[in-house]
């Protein structure tokens, strides 16, 4: 019998438990913002606040990142998330460590049904995707938090109970040195899919468990393969079931195998069984070693509301979707980016409570859309009726010959930045603007995210304004959280060179037009006549003033 080798375990970092100052005191100290859970969503929010100079406390019950062992967990980080990480100052580290890709192929049996290149529609400074094991991402975020030094990151601090109130939330915490309590002005639950806070409050997440079963193999091998996303709908080397294949950091391939619904999860995860599957796929002569093997099922859930008074739910505590198209972890990261600037402005006294309501109004519809998209993928990959099986066979047969049918092959619609519906703060709705590389008039490089990286302000991009126009709004702009930047012209403002791609992204084509971008790089308003009153009204609407 062939012997299968395991690579040495990753050496994850550990951070020390430091007894918090509240221990041993009867006084309940109030902290403006408290975050529970140091996963991708919680760490991103903490970094976002720290970059804006807003203090917070981050509590985590462990003292490391990821999970114990070398499980890759989430691996695909989408362009919008990567743009957020550029603003937070860790993008380059992710790019240096991870695997950049944009090209994917989908197979049925031995036949390539279609392929795609996500780069074709991208104008961002960031690529469509980078693959990186989740623990590395969390590690980089922790390092950045420690570098920024604004957030109090408390390891081995487990939340045992909360008491929501009108003015704050009492949080009871257990540590290796004893228990204590604090009060949070705002409490953000980023504690994950099995949130104890959600369970304590008895909030119905409308859980739907799938019977679909998979087995992950994180593996190294020497067979040269393209750095592409390969998907088989019905792989001949996996008994006609689906397979995903991705390269990650450290030369590790992540291969997901769909399994029979009634499989024995312990059996399918045995090295000899997983090794036989790999041997079928890679061929008899390929050397390989396992990094990690593990089964998984998945569930969906979605809270009715993401805000409950002073309590907010982000990431998996608020919503969970099936793992197709990398819409889970990326959505949590984008929750954090949506909420971070709003909390910052409220904490700084520059926006009112109504702005925080827009978090639920924007991010819950985004989560509902992701749930709908991923549920359709799940039904395509695991048909539940004879009619669905017949439809899938027909689609696959047509797709290899006719372009129209390729759009019907659903192996995971890849994560994109969600549009936001029209509402109190977005009168016409909004969509994310890609992080275009731009140039200042003197030739120096710049990106939109760099313009939004410091402080908390909206960005007013003014296309070829005159000096008279700028002078007329100078006093108004100075009183608002607004940075003005000209695109061409001779206005006396900091000026970027005109760029056709920027005008197309923003929907701006006429000189004098004014585009207002929120701090999360969503277009908030487009003004054809940017008078002082119109600019003030647009900013006040975006910030829920009045």
C-alpha cells in the first residue's frame, strides 16, 4: 500500500494574554466601540477604525489566528476586498505572499465547456482575485493593528453574556485571570457562524442546512499546472461529481471534491482514501504530500436585521452562504468596510445615529443577493430532482457548442462588489468604483483608495472646474468632511490628469461635473451643477444629516 506523507504543520503565531485594566474593579468602564471576534470581518473593522484614528476594543477567545492545524479555510479574496486592504496598508503583503489569478476553466468530463478572464473587465490597480490561506490574511491584519496601535486587541477574552440597553451594551468577559465587565457604546458581533451572542438573544437566523458533502485536500505536488481556477462539473476522476482546483501560497493546492450525500465523513478524509482520489486525478507517477485533509458540509443563514439598537452583526454572525464563488468571507470584509467609516463619523461627532441605520439598509440586501446567487449554484452542482438533472445535462451538452448556453453553466458566480439600493443616503442607489491607477498633474502615481486612505472624508472629484467655481464653494467645502480633487483644468485644487476610464466608471462625461464618493469608494451623488448648496446637500444626504 502506498504511504502518504504529511507536510510539517504551519507554525502559527501566538500573542500573549495581557490582564485587562478592568480586572479586579467593581467599576464598569465604558468603551465607545467593542468588537467581538478576530476573524477576517472583525479584524478588518478594527483596522478600518484604527486607520481613521478611532479607538476600539477587540475581544477574541483564542490567542492565534485561523484554526488549530493547517486548514486553509477561506482562500479567494476578491478585488473589492483587495482594494480595501490597499487602503488599510496590507495589500502588498497579501500580493507578495498569495497567488494572483484571473483566468478560469470549466470542464464537463474531459471537455472544456468554457473559460473566462476576469481581468478583461477590470481597470483596478488590484487584480480580480488573490488566493491566500485565511490564517495568513488574519495574521497580516493583526500585525497591521499592532503597528497602528489604536485598537486594544485582547486575546483570551471570551464573551460570556451581554445585556443590551438604550445607551450601550454591558459585556461580561471571562479570562485566564478572572472575569470582568465593560460597557460598549456600540457592540459589533463578528464572532462567526456559531455566534454565542446571537444564540443568547434568541435571534432567528433562518438556518438551512445542505445535504451536499465535500472533502478538501490541501496538497503539494510537483506536476506543473497553470495558475488558473479549474472546475469540473462532473469529473471522471471523482465518480462524476464536482471538483475545484486552486493554487494557494507556499505551493499548496486546494482541491475540493464533491462527495456522496450519505458518505462517511471520517472515511472520506482518511489519507489513503484522499490519496486514491488524488492519484486518479494527477496520475500514477506524481509525487505529492498532504498539508491538510478535512470534510465539510455547509449551511445558509440570514438574520432579519443586522442592527439591533447598539448591537451590530457583521460577517458570518449575520449571514452565511454556501462557499461557491467566494462570496462568504469577502462579503464579511465588505460589511466591515461599510460599517467602519459610519462608526468613525458618529464616534467623532460628525454624523448622527441615522447614518448607522444605512449599514443594515445596504448590507442586508447584499447578503440576500449573495444567498440567492450561491443557492442557485448549489442546485446546479447537486440537482434535487430528475428535472434539474435533465436540465443540467442539456446545458452542459449545449455549452460546449453554443455561447448562449455557457452563461447557464453555474459553477459559482464569482464574488463582486454588491450594488446598493436607493435609500435615504443614496437617492439613486450606488455601485462600487474600482480603484483606478491615476496620475497627478506632476506625474506622480495615485489611486482612488490612496485618496481615501487617511482620515474619514468623502471625496469630491470635480471634472475641469474653473477657479471661480472652486472659490464659490471653498467655505462650504471647508466645513464638511470633504476632500476636493480636480480632474484636469486649472482650478487651483490638487489636480489629477484626465482619465477616460475614470469618467466611464463614474458616469461623468461633461466638464464641470462633480462626483461625490463616500469613504468606502461608493458613488453617492453626481452633480451637473455643483453649487455650494448642491454640494452641501449631497454630503449631508450621504451622511444622513437632517
